[in-house]
C-alpha cells in the first residue's frame, strides 16, 4: 500500500531522495530526460490508447478559444507534444477560410530531450517549442488566451507557484485547463490501483530500461491534491468558475477555471 500523504500540506512533487523544490525539479527533469526516447510508445501502450481520447476531449472543452484566429495558446509541460497536437488538430478542423487553425500555439517544457523527440510533430503542425521552466514562464503578463497542461502539472515542485504563473500570463477572461490523473474509488478503483501501482511500473521499467520514473509515477499521483483540495488552490490563486470533470471513471480528470 502507498504511504499516506496529507495532500493539504503538500507544496509540490518530491521524488524519492529529494527534500526541497530545487532538488525535486532536478530529479523530475532527469527522469523525463531519461525516458524521452520511449515516452510516446509507453504512454499509448500503458494507457491502451485511452490517453488519446483524454487529449482530444480536453481540446474540445476549449473549442470556443481554439476557433479564434488571433488566440494565443500555451501547452505547459508539453513533453513530446501530444496534447499540443490535439489542440492544433481541433483548431484546424474549426477553421473556416483563412480563419482558425492559425492561432499561435506554444509547447513549453524544461526537458530538452522531450522537446527534441517531439520536434517532428511541432514542425509539422506549426507549433513553437519553448524550453523553459513552468515556474518561471518566459511570457509577458496577460499574453495568453488559454493555458493547458496534460499530465505535467502534477510534476511541478510548487503547485501554487505554478498556478500563479498561469494566472499571470493569462489575459483577463483567459482560461486554463489541467488534465491529470485521479484516484477512482470502488471496486474499479481497487483493480485499477493494483495495475497502476504494481503492474504499470514493472512494464514501464522493462520497456524503457529506466527504473525510477515508473516507480515515481504512482507516488506522484498519490501525493497530488484531491479534486476538492485542488479546486481550493485554484480559487486561492485568483481564478473563478473552477470546476473538475472526471474522465474514464475518475482515472483522470480536467480542472478548468477562468481568470
């Protein structure tokens, strides 16, 4: 059984062997640098391609923004860019004439190898990769219409600081979405928990050849604030209309809010 974590008191992720924000961020960067070559394959295989549905559903939640030609959209902790590509694909489908599809789309991550392995997608889709830290965004105040993060926000060394940065770069009435794992309850939750905490780390380690990241994954989900607590943090950061929508029986879920 995982160690109980009081998520009310949690400030951010803390991989094994780390004790502060600096060491936590360094450990997370190293883990993602190491698994970058097999990241896409493992994501799809371990989720049985359900992750693709989650990205597309998240993109559809913001179709009213993606339909705007002049929108500026940031995908935070973008990795190799599957969420970013889902945003671009929907924007292109919503395009009419020379409108839509041409919105400015940025994919930000602090792992250089992750961005490098996603470069072919970024180039093909007209996406601008940005190598930077999510806790110190290289964008001006009130410069983005939408900020999303898919399965990356949970890895920040300081959740509240991450929310403040998102709030800072959003325009008034701009929106944010955080897609991340949850903890489903009931019998399904028990079965899924066994897979997620026991089977998945072994498969991930076997295929990637790297042990740490796939042991860290369930621990990071266990540490992440529960939906009610996360919604409180979002509201405390200044956002309005905060809501959480569970996906696939609560395995994952989307947090949404407006500046």
